[in-house]
C-alpha cells in the first residue's frame, strides 16, 4: 500500500496520468489499476470522473493527499539525513 500511496501523491503532483506515467517510467494503465486497488483497500473514491485528461480529486482524495504528502516528505528527509550520518 505504501507504493500505491506514493503513486497517488505523484499522480496528483503531476496533474494527470500521462505526466505521472512519464515521471515514473510506467504505463498509465498501471497507475490507473493501482489507484483502483488503493481505492478498494481504503474503501473510498479518490478521483472523480476524468474528462479531457483533467484530474479531479474527491474530498477524500484531497484529504489523503494533504495528510500523506507531508508525511512522505518528512520520511524522505529523515532517510536522507540518516544516509549522511
């Protein structure tokens, strides 16, 4: 699930499936499938229907993004600092 949340954060920051797929070097269909699995695990809908490549989050999606993004950044910073020690 950790990887799927990372994918979700990258998807939101990228603004769409195409850019996220390009950034991560994976297929758009892989991201879509993993987001669907994450939604099923969490039992919430994260993304509204997408039209013309536009990404729109549900309220739950916004909440997940806002709460997990800061934690991921903090974790990455801690890992980086531990590598320097």
